[in-house]
């Protein structure tokens, strides 16, 4: 999967030392995909760690992140990594026992 020039620029920002990063772009510009990819990358690097992806509303978080973006990121960027969904508890688990929580 190839990233656009703006997405590559955002990746550099996400890897920086700052505590907060605000990505700006229109609808369908890839902000959610990039941020989800960054969380997944961090989760894979840190065994038994916990991470959260939040939206204002829980139903929006579930429909957009849990059912669409996170599985798509894993399929496209990390095809060999299997996610285990813990639907009732609201998180996914990676093979290294890291967790990605989805909430709103």
C-alpha cells in the first residue's frame, strides 16, 4: 500500500517527540487510517501494552473503527498478524498480548 505525500508527512509527525498531534484534512483523506496504523504499530512493538482509539460516540467508534478501519489496516499493512476480537469487552488482542480498545 502506498501513502500519498501528505500521508507520509503525517507519518513523520506521528513519530515525533511531541505529546499531541492534530491531523487536518477533509473527509476520506486518510486521517483515521494513519492514526489507527500508528496505534497498531505501537501495540505490536510493546508486548502486553494497552492502547485506545476513541470517538465521541461509542456506536461511531464501533462501526467506523472496530468493524472497518482496524481490520482494513491489519489486512493491508500487517497481513501476517492476527487480531482476536473480544467484542463483549470492546477490545482487540494481538499475538503479543497487546490490546487495542475501541470506545466512545
